[in-house]
């Protein structure tokens, strides 16, 4: 019955309908044929046998009427009455011949033909006897006629009547036989119809029960399989022999098996994706912590640079003040040569102190330059780390998008499963929400990273400008140091060559003007460096706060990945 199992449900129902339809058609056809045959038999019975019986009956009546007329003819001597009776006898005799002709034209068997011939022979004898009686009666020889009537005609008349009765009974008997045959045919037709009906009923019930059993069995298997799927168990496959079924249930089995495999593959992909997200989030957290530490180091370095810049500004102010005082002294030397020695001694002391201050300024500018270079290196490293973090966040965002797409596919497969896939649809919706939260967190992290990169670029720009300003200040301080050395040498020359005080004083005055300008420049550059280091310090603090937000977001992302893994672990694959 494998061919029947492979039939589609609609085809099986068509088979059932066809069996019942054929049975009904056969029963109806047989009933129609039998009824038609019975109708024909009854028609034959009515038209032939009954007509035979009627003809025989009419002929027998005519014989009896002829006998009655002859008997009346024997009783009368009236000529007119004799003529009337004679004419009536002829008419009755002609009626008998007419009945015989009609009877002969009907369908007769051998017995009926023999009976007809016997009747004709008796009728000839009857005609001879009746003719002799009539001839005598017409001549009013009634006594002789009566004698012939009693001795000859009466016996022949009885024989004729018996013959006609025999013919009539034969026709009735044949009609009865045909009636019995019709009843037998009806009983046979009824029995045949009952047998066919019973066979059709048995076949219909058998085929119906077979179809119901197959449908019920396949539905129970499908319900059991989908029940396991609804509980999250995707480890089982549909039986292989069910996949070979070519009916609708075979198509359903293939669809359920394909759905199970697709969902199982989807869960594996979700598991791998969640593991990747967890690993990436942990790596992102570590990178964010490293970036936060680097930001803290930068903040400390910038704070130290700011402190150094402030100290540099104080030294520059002191240097400017010293240079101004020195200029006043030189101007006084040029006005009053009498106090050259005392002023030269004081100037030598001031120049010596100024030289020390310049040396300190040079050393401090070198330290600021070193701090500035270190800060620039740290900011460059921070920028590289930010790019790495941005790459990781982009990877996480892509993974979240893939997770969202996989969750959407899972929701579609669950919708195809109908009521039994509702539980998986809820899980798929939770997975989709987690992926959307991951994508949102990744976007927030990207915004924060872009802000950090922008601020880092600003800090790099500021540090480059600070580096250039520090280098310029160092050059100016170096110039100031060399100038102070020249002043010291010139003052020594004044003590040795007092005669050239005026010329040396003029040269010194011109040199001190340059020194004043250089000191003013140093003061201005130191002020700018202090302001810029404060700006860099504020940017570094903001960057540190951003790194903390990134670390918090990556921690939340790691928690979401762990939740996703816990949800996926509920399924059995």
C-alpha cells in the first residue's frame, strides 16, 4: 500500500468519492435495467398474455352465445326471428375468426400454436354440427335439430369451450410464470444491489478508516515533533522514511525538518556570535581601561607641565624685573661716570644673579620642552588606541547587526511554525532586543570615541604649538644667557679699562634694550604656555571621563552578551 500512502490527501479523498460514486452509479444502473426489464415483462404480460387470455375468453363467450342463439332458434318457428338469430350467429362466428386471426398474430410458443390448431379443428366440427342444426331449425324441424344439438353439437361445444379454457389458462399460467420471473429478477437485482452496496460500504469505510488512520498518525507525529520544538529541543530530526512520502504530509515533514535544521543552524550562529560579542566586549573593556590609565598619565604630565609653565612665568617675570633694573643701572652709569666702580660692582652682582636666573630659565625651558614632547607622545598613543577601539566597536556593531538579522530570520521561521513556534518567537524577539541594545551601545561608544579623537586632535595641535613656543622661548632664553655673559665680560672690562666706560656703557645700554625685549618675549611666551597647558589639562580630563563612559558601556555590552548566551543555552541542538 505504499502507492496509496504516497497519494496526496486530496487524491485519497478523490479515491473514496470515486468508490462511492461508482457504487452508486452501478446500483442505480442495475436498478434502472431491472426496472426497465420488469416494465418490459409486465408490458409483454399485459399486451400478449393478457390479450391472449382475453381473445380466448371472448371466443369462448361467442361460442356460448352461438349455443344460446341456436337453442333459441330451436324454440321458435317465427321466420323473422329465425333470420335474426341466424344473422347474429354468423356475426358471432365471424368474431371468433377475427379473434383467431388476432391470436395467431401474437407471439406464440409451440404449445400455444398446437392449442390454436386444435381449436381450429374443433371449431370446424362445431361449424359442421351447428350448420346442420341451423338448417333444420330454419326449416322448423326443431325436433330433429334439437336431437342433433344434443347428440353432436353440445359435446363439440363443450370441447371447444374446454379448449378455449385451456388456452386461457395457459396464457394465465405463462403470465404467472413471467410474474414469478419478474419477482425473481427483482430479488436478484435487490440482492446484487445489496451486495454491491455492502462491498462499496466496506471499501468506503476501509479506505476512509485508512485515510483517517494515516492522517491521524501523521498529525500526531507532527504535533509531537513541534511540541519538542516548542520546548526548545531542536536536536531531533524527522524520520527519514517520512521524508520520502510524496503526499502533503511528506511536504509538511520536509518543511518541518528544514525549519528545524535552519533554527538549529541559527542557534549555533547566535551562540558563536554571542561568544564573539562577549570576547570583543571584554577586549573593549580592557582597551578602555588602558586608555583611561593613559589619560590619567597624560593628565598628571599636563599638570606637571602647567606647574612648570607657571614657574617659568614667575622666573620670566623676575628676569624681566632684573633686566629693567640692570637697564636703569647702565643708564645711571652713562650719566654719572663717577660712580662707575660702585655701579659696576652692583651691576656685576646683578648680572651674576641674572645669569643664574637665565640658567635656571634655560633648564626649566628644557624640562618644559621634555614634558611637552612626552605629552605629545602620550597623546599620539592615545589617538592610536582610540582608532583601535573604534575598529573594535565597528566590529561589535556589525556583529549586533548580524545578530539582529539572525533574530529576524528566527522570528520568520517561528511564524511559519504557527502556534507551536510562538515560544521561539518570544526568544527571537528578546534576542533582537539584545542585538538592538548592543547596536545602540556600539553607536554611543562610537560617538564617545569620535569626541575623544576630536579632543585628542585638539590636544595634539595645542601640544605642537606649545612645543614650538617652548622651543622659541628656549632660544630667547639662550640669547638672554649669552647677553648676560657679555654684560659680565663688559663690566669686567669697565673695571680694567675705566677710560672706555662711555663707549662700553652705550654698547651695554643698546644690549640691555635687546635683553628687555627678549625678557618681555619670554614672559609672553611663558604666559601662553601656561594657558595652553591648562587647556590641554582640561581636554585630558574630559577624555578621561569619556574613557570611563566607554568602559561602562563595554561592561554593559559584556553583560548583554552574557544574557544572550544564557538565553541560547536554553535550547537543545
